[in-house]
């Protein structure tokens, strides 16, 4: 589950709030937790990290960090930083952790040369040899012209508007059969009054990941957007292909590739409830997002077998590294645009890794609480 969903946290202008202090049943559920694992830790802000620690300290009536329960954080600080707020290592709680470095590649385990290139890119130590390979890769780029290439390639871009444009182009190239096509517009309400999805999107996007609209047609690639099918191995971020569409039942059949198997599942619309500007709100939509093209932020944590990336107009440290590293193989990676300014690394991240590496080299004493 996401942090905000699991701990029922929402952000206000004054900071973070949680329902744990107004819902006794939920509070008792949190008290029973003895271990928390937080993944993609680079995207967690320092203020949120501190808030979570204070939350568990409060419900356990224990002034130790996180109330003394076990906390494991996993991730790479050189990847995407928080959308808002300071990096997690600016939290005073962060300095209580002992680092363990995982050094064996998994995604690029069959392409050692590519993995070494990524290690250079990751911390901003790009050699001339690696840069020459990047330049050569960009110079040899040829736009996919065949339908097979279009539907098997994921375009990774910095901006949502670019991703939406590419998704429209690829979907328009798909053959249509039996009128299996629709644009599903979200049904939005605030305080019982229906809203225009585009009008409220600036507020709703902070409350729900359901899109204001999604194109439904056979052959379209989509990403699932919640964890309601976790028992089938389908989670937030799992990618599949639409195989059928029942307009009358408002249900979409999607073939998901899960653990080397194909799982067909009918996906109905889903309603997300939340508060917007202090008022009750909801959005009803298919929990799907068109995904022939994705923003860099949407791809962190994903493995994509064939990618085309745009390394121009990069606006955040770590974006170029995340975009390039989604593909397991250098041969299956294409670069459509390339600019050296895209490869930025936060110097604070480099200094923090030096500090962590020094700690990891020391013998860690065992503390019993």
C-alpha cells in the first residue's frame, strides 16, 4: 500500500494529518504493527518521514523513533527525489539508520557493460567512453514505423502532456474491430455536486491517481492503478493489454503479464473517496492509465523490456538515470533526444552516500531496546 493510504495521511497547508487520532479502530490496527518496510525511499520527503516516526511514537506512548518498532527502508537516493519537500536524509530520524548496500545487479544482470554505464550515470561520473556511446545511440535513433514496434515499445518522457500525445498517436494507429472503443471520462463530485474532471484535476490529482480520462480500445496498453488484485499478482504499476470491452457493463478485459504468465481479468470502474478543499469528494473511473508512453515518475520501480527515452527538458536530478535504467538491455534501449544537461545528480546525495558508505564499513554494535 502507499504510505498515505496505509496510514490514512493527508497533507494540508500546515503539514500532515492522519485519521489515527480520530478513529480508535484504525489506531488499534496501527498499534499491532511490529515492522514497516518503506520502498522507494528516495521519493519520501524528510517531513513525511519524521511525521511517520512521530505518529508511531505517539500511538505507542514511546519517545523512541517510530515508537521502537522495526523499520526497514529500501531504495536508491540517486533516483527520483520527493515531488514536494526536502530529501528524506534531511530528516533527523534518518541518521539513526544503519545502511546495508546491495551491489548485485538484477534488472541488468545479463548486460554487465550496460550496468557499469548506469553506475557512472547514477552518481554523475560519466566517462568519455559512456558519453560517446550515448551520443552514438541518439544519433542512430529511427522512429518506429511498424505497428509491431509501436505497440512493443514504451516511450519514457519527462512531461505528462508529451506522454498523452504519444499515447493518442499510437492508439490511433491500432485497428478497430466491432466498435470496441470509448473515451471513459471520470465522474467527479464535490459535496454532492458533479464537476468537470478537467476543471478539478489540479486538486484531484493530489488525492487520487485515477485519471480524468482514459482511452479504452482493444490492443491498447494500460497500467493498473491500485492494489485491489494483489492476490492475482496484479498491483499498482502492472502493465497489460486491453483484449475486450463491455460497454453495457462498463467493464474492460485486460491481459496482464504476471510472473511469466498471462492473467485475463475484467476490470470494472472504481470509486475513490477523499476530501478536497475540506469537502467530501469522489472520482469514479477505470483504475487504468494508457501506457504506450509514461512519464519518468510513473516508471520508477518498473522493468520495461523495450524503451525509447527522451533525455531533453529534464527538470529534476535522477530523472535521466531512472529513465535509462528501466530497460534490462542496452540493445533494447533507444534515445530519441539527448542533452548533456539532462544528467544531473544532487551533490547532497553524493555526500550522503559517502557518509553512509563510511558507516557501512564500520562494525555495527547491536542495540537492544
